[in-house]
């Protein structure tokens, strides 16, 4: 195998920023889904295996739909 070159091209159509979310949060047809496990969405802060700390929380107005409930 020979070394190659990888050029990353993020798909900006599926990545949004803070300003985009803030501009839509109060629109009635906009729903923000947080797909993390409930412990991260609303539970207490947690100490991770690597010793770092993760503070729980979500963007106000977001709804929780854990990713692991979407498949079996």
C-alpha cells in the first residue's frame, strides 16, 4: 500500500451552528432533538472513564430521543 492524501469536505448542509439554532428555537414547526442518553440530557454530571468530567444539560427547548431507542 502507498500513502495517500485525504481531503476532508464536511457536508455543511447537515451541520449547523449556535446562531442557526437560536434563530429557529421559537418557531412552532422547529423541533430540536437531543439523541444522547437521558443521563447526559438531564441527569447529574458524570465522571467519565478517562477521568474527565461531563456536565449534563441540553439546549432549552430540546427534546430527548435517545439514539439507542431507534433500532434494535
